[in-house]
C-alpha cells in the first residue's frame, strides 16, 4: 500500500476531487496548509508573501493504483507555472479500520 500526498493549488482542488471520483477513487483526506517552495514565496510590489495557501491531499491506495491517481492529479492540477505543487509517495506499513478492526487492503 502507498500514501500519496499531493500539495496543490487551492483553486485546483475541486477539479482533482471530481476527476478522482470519476475514476472510482472517492476516499481522500484534505488539509488546508501554507508553505513555500524553491521560489521562497512571491513579491508583489512592496509586499512579500513568504508562505502561500495550498491544499494537502492524502490518498492511501493499493500499489497498482498509484500511477493512475498520480496521473489524474498531475493532469487536473498542472498550470505550468511556479507553485503548481508537489507529490510525495510513501510506503504504508499497515492500516486499521477503527470501527471494524479490519486491517490491510480491506480497509481501503
């Protein structure tokens, strides 16, 4: 199992969620975050915006679904401009459904 963590532009969130749902990937966790990348924020006139608002999507999935999900996220979120975001793929050792006690891929 893997966890896909995608940091994306807030205005792209709805498009990403709809595209994932259309392909059968309904489960996700969303968190509003702020941060900066290599560009170290942006400067507009005299104002410096050190950290920008982003959305963090966390999706736990089977190994064979990673490429499909990542492709959907990239396709629906890419603008070609600085600040489009990042995707991290992390190994998941175990999952446990609190209500049922199920473990492993059955919880997905």
